[in-house]
């Protein structure tokens, strides 16, 4: 009788999770979701790009680049970066296809590289042809060096004018973020060939690097340009509390480490002078406690019609898919935490060519979210 009681309690506690894992059906407040695991037992899957309708290119933190056939779930590895700095938070990071991919077949990558025994974030490009990567080249080696293995960023996105943006963390050295003579704690803006746009905000400023678009960031691991609203969104890690979603504007200062909503790790003291200061931008949302946001998109597909225009963030610490609804004034009017039952650190979230949502996790899994009628 005792064992039957224990078994009954076990079912009550864990059956909902078991059903979720087996059926893959999940209901949000306004959409029915079908969740399918399409890859498993990989390394940390840092970046993904839906290059063709049935081909998903992904990056592994260890340096490997692979293609997942989303129909038959076969995986083919096509490239390995031999000199990737795979220590701490470093490694092979993001991948994004060119906005002109159908014509130029270009893919862009960020990864961490050892330069004279110090690591820094690098932007590279390669041509995708016949399931191979050709003409790999480093387009930009950032001046974001430190002796730490943390806060490298990094995500890539593009605007409709052919500019490439990518993010770099402060490298664990707080004062970097306010110093315009280095690239750490900054969002970088380049042309697709790696050259510097003439209208970048600091091109005519002495002692400032021309590639910088915005500064005062801690560790932005989410970056997405929404072509419909023409807004550039970032999500970045705060310290203990104080994770942020920001709208990034040209030449603006986002305050780190002078202003922050977070606290020190070693005591309860607030970081910085205050939570606001003249000349420094405010986030549209901050999280306390931290969720540890890793990736960010604005959904514009047709699969989830009720989610159009919503922001989605992968959460590492609190292990869920974070949905944010904004009003016309960019005020947060709703937050929903999806897929908490997975109990996995969600590293990357993207929208596929067809409008499904793909997520990857630090457990080495890739999932597809589709609409369930």
C-alpha cells in the first residue's frame, strides 16, 4: 500500500511533464503550440540560420558548423574553426545569412579568437555553396581584449540599407563600456564587406573608434533589427538583477556601468551611481531577478498570427522562452514565460523561412515550434 501511494504521488507530480515531453503540445495564453525535438546530444548550439526551407545551419561553441535537415533530421558537419578560443564564455558564437543570400550566398559569423595570447570577438564571412563553406575570411577583429574569458557578446543582425550590426560585451572590465577607444561593451555597425559606413556616429570624433554605433553595454547577447518598425532591439545581461531590453539608437550611451538596475554579486549594493542619469538611455524593460537573456527576435511570421510583432528572448538562468508584447509607445503590456517544462537553458531563438520558431539549448537540443490547430 505504501509503494502504491508513493507511485500515485509520483504521477501527480511528474505526469504533466511526461505528457508534455511525449506529445509536445503546449498552450500559451493565445496560441496552441506543437513542439518537436529535431536534434539532440550536440554541443552548446550557439547560433542558427534557416538558410533553405529544409536546411538549418547551426554553430557549436566548440567550433563546428553543421547543417540539420529539418525533414529527415540528418546532420552534416561542413566546417571546423581550428583556432576558435573555446574557453569560458568564448567559442564559435552567432551565424546569420546575408540579407542578399539568394544572390551572394554569404554567411556571417562571430567567434572568439586568440590574438597574441589574448582573446577577442571576430566577425567573419564565408560563401555557402553545395553544402560547403568557401572563402572564409575574418572581416573585422575587434579591439576588445582582456585577460578574462567572459562577456564576448555576440549576435549579428542587418538593416534594410545593407548595414551589419553585431554586439560585443565589456569583457568583464566595466570601464571599457564608456571608453570609445575600444570596442568592448559596444554595438558595431559595418557595411557587408567589412568597411565602415561614412555616417557612423563617431567617424569624426578624435579618440573614438569609427566602427562604434552605440556604447555603455554590459554583455548584449541578443540583437535584432525589425525591418517593419525600423527599430534595433538588444537584450543584455545585467549583473545580479538588471537584465535589459533596449532600443538601440545611433550614437547613444546605454549607461553601463554608471547606471544599472542590478546589484553587486558579492553584496546587496547597487551597481553604479543610480538607475538613471541625464544623457544615458533607459531600457524598455528590465528583469529583476535576472532571466539571463541570450537571444532576441521580433516575430513576423504567419504561423503564429497572434504573436506578430512580439519579442521573443531565450532565457538561460530561468530556463524558458520569454515573450514580450509592446504597445505603440514601446511600453511592455504583457510578458509570458513559455516552455518552462523543458528545464533547459535556451541559447538561441530564430524564425524560420516558413514562420516556425526554432530554439536551441545548452543541453545540445534543437526544437521546432509550430502551430497546433
